[in-house]
């Protein structure tokens, strides 16, 4: 039996009371849920159900929207890929945020330009969302090396992930989990690109965190990483059996003489 979608082991009691009552639609709880997002970023915990509830409140009360909180929710949702949490959060955002950034985009319920209150990296919220969506696309496509290179080449990304404690470490763990479910052996150079690290740090992560082995018999940094067998990456043979049955009426309608070659 799977884990319930609304379950979060580290959820405080006051947050649980809000989510299981009509207070989840009360605008006055917005600040409480916003503070809870900040707590998740600091404590490395995650509560998708509470974050989606906050985004739903923003839908009903767009004047309460905090851009920094929105980007933090999206960034936190990246750390649990390949779950669909990022897409769930993205589809609760208003259309003006999802549109490509322009210098004249305004909030639909206000005459104030959204760039008048810039957030991370002095960029409009729409640009930040586009950047994070691109990262999610790379992860969904298993382009892990491109994910790290993209993350390092733009200062805006550094600002977006700054509030999320241990973001890079969390991402490496999630990538390693995905690799461990699909591979039994990976070339060291390839895995270094996927994890965005090399040298002693790479070996420590692979051996101590993942529990994998490193085969350096070839030397020159061209060894292989050996992943133990688990229920996900184990190759299992499948035997397909087909049984064709004919009803009695079939033989009455089509006697065996009909199938003779004579």
C-alpha cells in the first residue's frame, strides 16, 4: 500500500489542523503557511500538500502572493523528482507568471508592474519560473550533466536555490536513487557528470552515501562504478505463456475435415 498523498511525517500539529479544516481557505492562514515553507527550506523537510494549499490560497487572494515563497516551493519540489510535484505546483500558478517575462507584464488585479518588486536576482517572477521549469525539464529527460552545467552558468540560479538548505546534496541523492534503480554498472566519468562532482568528493559520495563500489583497475580515472543488485535493477526473465481454447461449438461448426490439406 502506497503512502497517502497528504502525508508528511514532519508536519507540525498547527499546520495539520489548518489543512484538515476550513482554515485552509482562510486568507489569514497565508502567513502561517509561508513561514512553514521557510521552515521546510531550513530543515530540509518537505510537505507537498501544505505547499499546494498555499498556492491555492494565492489563487483566491492574488494580492497576498509572495514571489520568494513561490520560487522556494518550486525549488523544493525539484528535490523530490521524479515525482510530479513540480508540475502540480506549476499548474496552480496564474497565467501571467507562466508567460515568458516581459518588461510590461502586470498583475491582473493590480496596476503595479510585477518588475517593480523584483525578487531573487532582481528578475521578475516569470523569468524565475521559466528558469526552474527548464531545470525540471532537464531532470525529467535524465539530462543530469546538462542540469549541473545549467545550474552553474547563471547567477540567477544561485539566488533561486540559496534559501533551500542542502539543495545540491538533495539533488545528488535523488539522481543517485534514479541511477540505482536503472543501472548495475556505470562508467566513472559518466557518473561524475551526472552527479556534478569528481575526485575525492565523488568517491566519498559514491562509497559512503550510496554504498556503491568503485572499480579503478583501468586507472586514469576511467574506472567503473558498480551498483549492487536491488529489486529495481535486477534483470528478471519473463516467460509469456499463451493458451488458446476452442469452444465445443467451434468444432461442430468447423469439422476437422475442413482443415485437412487433402
